[in-house]
C-alpha cells in the first residue's frame, strides 16, 4: 500500500491541534488496513474492467439504436454521473436527461422530447429500494412497454444496484 502523508502545517486555515486529529487518522488507517471500504483501494482492486467487459456485448447491441439516456437516480446516485457527463460529454454524444426528482411536470417535459424506440433507461439506486427512483422507473417502464411491448422495453433497461439484495436486484434477476 502506498503512503498517505497529511501536512497540517501548510494549511490556509489554522489546523486543529494534532491531538484532536490524530485519533481520527489512526481509525482511518485501521479501516484501510481492514479493507472496510473498497473505495480506499481504487483503482488497484477494481473489478470494473471485467464487469464492463462482461456486459459490453449486450450494450453494443443496444447502443447503435439509442440516442437518449434517461438516468434515474437521486442524490449520490445521480450527481456524480451528471457532473461527469456535463464536464466531459462530447458535442456529438447522445442526449442525457438526469431525472433526480419525481416532479411530474419536468418528467413530462423530458418525455415530450424523446422517443421510446431510441431511449435507454439507466436506473441507479444502490440499495435497490429508493422509492423516488423506483416510482420513476415504474412509470417509465410502463411508458416503454405501452409503445414497444414487454420484450423490447426490457432491452432498453440498465440497472445499477446492490449486487445481492433489494427490489431492483430481484427484478433484474427475474428478467
């Protein structure tokens, strides 16, 4: 593991006394050593490359048909993705809509701009039980099914959720 060095002397704001900070830093190091959160060891322990490679063939079939992504997720399930897309998205990239609340007026405004045939729903809820996200998903899934039928609607869904539990994980397992 690489060394983390924390300089308290060169801070712009007066630092807390070392005695106040040190116990928290020691707990942090213990948590890192125990691998409490895999976040501490990114990217060297990441399995993202293998996970993306596993789903890439399925996505490759869908992507040419898609020109709009509807990202369903609130708080941390939406903000990071929205920030990255807004900061790094190319001008010729598909259109992204980030649906981070259940405002029906905004939802209808977005739906008036897109077609079911060319839309992918990306549903993000870590727990798989976030009610606002699941409510949006239930509505939008019906919106897709009504136009495309059940099998074609399923082809326009991507879930990002807990790998083991939650309502969304159960649904993904059934499909």
